[in-house]
């Protein structure tokens, strides 16, 4: 069967539970789906390891906490042989994965089914599947299948219900999927999984308050981790006999029906793929460096312009002004006036002005070092050479005078309905540069920047190889070896999975 349909007039919580069990037993995703999921997993791991190597705060705090919960039958932490309670391994590892805000993104867009709610989310939850495999004594094939299943559930939920519309954080979809997949991988019944999903939705709904405010905090980056931790706790309690609310999506007092009124049904139909190529993960977007995904169209627009105008690349001081035009929610999230003067990394990586100004500064530095050869750089060359990394968000970089001077020349405008209607199909953005010698340089409308699932121009794996090496060198002594091992996740034995994080993470000193 290519897919499983869960209509709104059915018990969808039980349906998700049964789907998870059936998929883990008999699902048949194509080799392309497995390969793409494995690539997203490698991306997520290297993001997490580099965040730990640079001593970022939330992963360090949650890791220290996890080590207090030793459990010989539990799961392991990144860079450690020690086994801890599985929910603690998940919260620590997922927090590290998400800390840079540089791993994959989904857009909640499936026009073939008319499911275009447009909720975004991220590949933050893979540690759930590794922990489940370790607890259940399973190999890499099960872990990889679990990742496909988890991305499918949270990705399809994102297509049918927009949490951000109601100021609820997008991680709820991932928490539901985490409970379902962890349960399916560790021996839960369908009824126990349904109970756990009910507990997640009834007890643990995070508001987007964690992503608002003048300067963002650790809560922003750790939101998925904390929700995943809650999901594993709910699943373990349910397997131990605790009974959570049933049929939660049709419960008249649940979050979903409070925001979307119905006469008794759930607010949405849900379709989950079972075999073949058409899985949610195939529509997810890779970030080619560290930046808020809503800025990817602007980054591509700038790279397009400097590629065509090498004199501007060589001397960003020629730029008199830069105008970025984009859509909602990009304008509201990374155009927030409070983020014109970011003070923290979490605010800087959600500031369109800071992100674009930093890219322009790096372009100038790269062009100066490259000399005349830089004029021949391809689009892919510029992505690799100027990739934004962790140190571009250090306190020193955030305060850099040249970056701040470029920020003063950048404006950000909402493009109105013509831009809004094109999201989330793409990342509709245009960039207009004016130079001191009177030129007006226009990128035109950028829809599918490099890294986007529908981009057909960039050599994605080549650019990702550069990203993996950039982050891997920060984290481990032999990054290419680690990348090669992670790429073989689906073939790992039970013993390999048990020891998957048994390596040293370098200590690069406190980042903050």
C-alpha cells in the first residue's frame, strides 16, 4: 500500500499508533528516501557535535543533567560511553542538534493533496530513534526506518495544521511523532502509544513565547529537545500502565479543536506514506550553513548578484544600499525591529540584516584573498567559500564594526500578497542592490535557493560535504571518517548502534 489515510472522523491518535507499528514492521521506503534521511541525520549529528565542542550553554547544561540519570539499559550521549535514562539522552542530544539552528527544515506544503497548512519544523528528533534502537537492542536499519517514520508523521502533520497561526510552537508535531515512533520501536502496543500521544497533547503544549522577545534565550534552541523528552516520558509511563486521554484529536477540549472549531471531528485529514518515494523527508530543506531558513532566499539573491558582479564581491564598500523583499512569516520573524541590533547568537541568527551583512562581509574577505580567481567563482563556489559557521555568531562577530556598518545599509520590506501566496511552495525573496556609481542590481524573484528540495541548480552534496567538514573539524579529530561511518547508518549492527557515540568530542573552549 502506498499510503495510509486517517480521516478526521476517526481516532487519529490510534491510527498514528498503528501506522507506526505497521511501518516499523513492513514499511518500504525507497533507497532514495533512506539515503536522504541518512544525509539529514549526518547533518544533524555534526551540528550537535560542533555545538558541544564549542561549549554552548544549553547542550552543556542538559548534558550535565543527563549524566545524573545513569541507566545501564538506557541510551548514550554524544561522545560518551555512559548510558543514561533514554529521555535524558534524547533531551541532551536533541538540544545539541538544534543549538546552531542549522539542520533540516520542512515547510508543510503538499499541494497534490491540498494539504498546505505551511507549518515549518526541523530534523531535531533523530536522537529519539537512536535511543530507541539502543534500548531495544536494534541495529541501524531499524534506527533509520524509525527516522523516516518520525519525519513522515511530523512532516505530514505540518501540512495539515499550522501551529504558528495560533502561537503554538512547531515542536508539538515532532513530540507527537516522537512518542509514536519511540513506542513502536520499544515494544509498546497501539493503545499504549495512543495513550502517550494523548498525554503529550494534553500536558505539554509549548507557546511561541519562547521565540519572541527582544533577545532570545536558550529556550528557543532547546524547545524540540524538551518536548521530545516529555514525549519519551509519556511513552514510558504509558508502557508502565499510566492511562492518558484517548482519541485526543477529537477531544473537544484539546488544543487542536480549541483553535479550529468542529462539530466533533478532528480539524484535519491525515495521509501517511507507507512505501515508495513520496515521503515527507523528500520535501525537506538543507541549510547550507548557519542561518534561519527564512533568510535562504536572500542569501541566494546576494550570491547571485555578486556572482554576476565580481567587482561588488571584491569591494562591498561599493554597495550603497541593499533592499530585501520577502514574505510573511519571514518578515515578521527575522525582520522584527528588535533584531536590528542583536546582542545574542539566538537573536543574530534570526536577524535578516545581520545574516545578510555577515555574508557580504565574508564575500569581501574571500574575494580579497582569492584575488582575480574569485571572479571565476561559480554559485556553488560562493556558497562553500562564504558559508556561515558558528564563529560568525560569536560575541566578537556580532559586534564587528564592518558588519554593523553593512547592516545600516540594508532594509527589509514585506512584499505583500504576491510574495505571501508563493510561500511555502518556495522561499520567495528578491534583493535589490544600489551601488555608489549609480548601478541598480536586481536578483529577480528567488523561489528555490540552494538547499531547497526543489532547487535543481546547486550541487547539493558537494556543498554539504564542505559544511560537514567545517563543522566536523570543530568537533572531532577525524571528521571525514565520522561522516563516512554515519553515511552507513542503515548497515550498522546492534553493537555498532550501542557504541555509535563512543568517540571523543574536542574541547574548543566556551563559545559564549
